[in-house]
């Protein structure tokens, strides 16, 4: 599966992780969503 993120998917994933970071680790969510956490931390 490709690990490239479409421009439209990044904001949605970021919001999801931000909303759930008190319940789950960011690393675990990134692994389950198949994203590289470093891409989301750029800004």
C-alpha cells in the first residue's frame, strides 16, 4: 500500500490524531493509519 498522503487526507488525519491523542499514543495512531508522524508534525 502506498504511504503517500493526498493533500485532502492530511488535515483530516491531523484532526483525528489531535482529537484522540489523550486516549491513544500518536505513534500508535500513525502506525494504524499507515502514516509517517513526521509528515504530520511539519507546519
